[in-house]
């Protein structure tokens, strides 16, 4: 069976779901303006390929520290309704539906967000950066390795069989996903960022452009 892997942010949806979450919880009064400003700085680091993921995760998970899954469930439902529904690439969903095989979203974004978005997209399987829960509450730390750069390769290799991985196709927009793009049988760029597009002058991956 063929394996199809999809990045989430700016690949299946038009924007970064973590940034949208930060804006959403700010407007709900759950964080201050300094949280949003810090988020924007981390987003710039990500775009430039220099993000310190451990430092970023301490920042990003702070608002849900001490909360339960049930505490944030209504927030996630409202978040998807207000922030995600209108930014899904129709072309991406057509692609996902046309690819016959095993389909997995793999994203560096945290699991509680990725799960909520995947449920809306009707994609059953996903891998993400897992948010640690102990005693039923979020600790503010991650569980295991982040699904980021080489960590994304490690996560998918530990999740699927060797045969599946050897027949994998991966779609992504981001320079941070270069390790997985190189590791799979077929890498496909979707609306690639500037750094990835520059790298592709040597690598010659196929490029898809989603407009709507």
C-alpha cells in the first residue's frame, strides 16, 4: 500500500494553525499581547530555519498548563469553526481524496490542535508534537521528541513499517521539512517557502501550487 504524508500548515490549510491559535486565545482574553508578540518572533525564527523548538514549546504550552483535555475541548471546537473552516485549500482536499493509500498528516504543531483540524478534515491518522499530560492535566512540556526537522523523520519511521516508508510520498511547503522530503521515495513541494524554493534549484522536487 502506498503511503501519503501531508504537512498541515500552509500545505493543507492556507495559514499557520499555531499562529491562529495564539491570536484566537488572545482575543478570548486567555493570554496577553506579549504572548502574541513572542509567538510572532518564534514564527519568524521558524521561517528563517533557526527556531529553538524546546524554547518555543515552553512558550506555546504555557496557556494550557494545568488544564485538562475537557477544559480546552470547547475552545478547540470554536477555534476550528472560526479560524480553520475558511482557510482549507480545496485543491489540497481534492489531492488527499484522489490519493489511494494510507494517509497521515504529520505536523510540528502540537497534537491538540492537529487532532482538532484533522477531525474537521476527516483525516483519521496524524502525527504531531505531543503535549505531555500527567495526572490528567497538561504539564506545559512536550512528550517525547518534537515532530520537527529530523524529529519528523524519526516519528514517521517509528509509526509505519519499513515497506510503507519506502513507498512514501510527502507533501510540504517548509524548509524545516527538508529532512523528510529527502528521506521519502517521493517529495513534493506545495507552495514552497523562499528557503525551500532556493534549495530546490539543486534538488528538483516537483512543485504544486494551491490557489484556492
